[in-house]
């Protein structure tokens, strides 16, 4: 008898003339979606996050059902408990690093948080950055802060949309060990999008081609 999958991504997404179907059943905690630009990888993450609604199918991440068209299940985005890290860090320029991080620790995230500010700061090596303006940060530093903010939102799932794609090779090599630490020490279900094969080999337990 086959084991129950940890992740089920079996749905069709349609936006205008664009249509993408995906069928993934995985028992691995960290999976990667790879494909060419325009293949629909980001749109699939948006569907998982509840930002786009599939036409049919089921989305289950870490054993939690987020969407099931047949059963009438469609959790709103704010109830999906998802931490999202984008290609660009999307930090608030009017806030320093500390306040950018604390923005994640708001609302329901303040109630018995699993991830505390000091622990996340140490995990990502950003203690020296706390009082600084985001304007003076390198690309790699900005992505570490964005990752910390996502974790402080107390997610049950982590989505990473090509977090290294806007960095040069040196900055990518600088950030990868921190992503590996998050994978190993935080131990959340993760969906990782990239088009760099060497990157996904170092992060993901399983790789799926989109497109």
C-alpha cells in the first residue's frame, strides 16, 4: 500500500489564454518547481497561496487541504498560514530592518509564536543589520531579511519564488547556506521555485518540471 502523500498539487489554473495543469503527489517535505520563464511557476505558487483560484482540482501542502473544488474547500489567503518570499525582497523602505522583521509578527502571529525574533535573527545572521535602513543593504542581505519576516509571520508552509534570481553569483553563494539552514532547522514544508539546476539540487528533496 502506498504512503499518503505529504503534498498534492493536482489542479488546473486558467487566466485568459494562459492555462496550466499540474499533477504532483509527493512524500517529500521540500519540493522544487523548475521550468523556463513564462512556464507558469509563479502562477502556481499564487494558486497555492490563495491569490489565484484554480478552475478544478485539489491543493494539499504538508497534509493540510487548502483547496478542493469538488468538496467546496477554498481557504482564504490569510487562513492558509503561508510565508512567501518573492524574487525581489519587497521590504518597506520607510522602516529599518528590525521593524521590517516585526511587521511579520503581527495579528494572530503574536499569539504563542513558534518563531521568535531573536532566534530568527541568529538563524539568518542579521543581528548587525537590525538598526540599518533597508536602502543600504545588499541584495543578499535584503533577501535574508525578507526570509526572516516571512518566518516571523508564523507560517505552516514556506513558498520561495526564485529568491536568488536577482542576485549575482557571489551573493547567491552567500545566501544558499542560510536557505539550507532554514530547510534543516525550521523544518517547514517548502515549495521552492527556480530555474537554476545547481540551486535546486542543494535545496530540494524532489524536483518537478513545469511546462
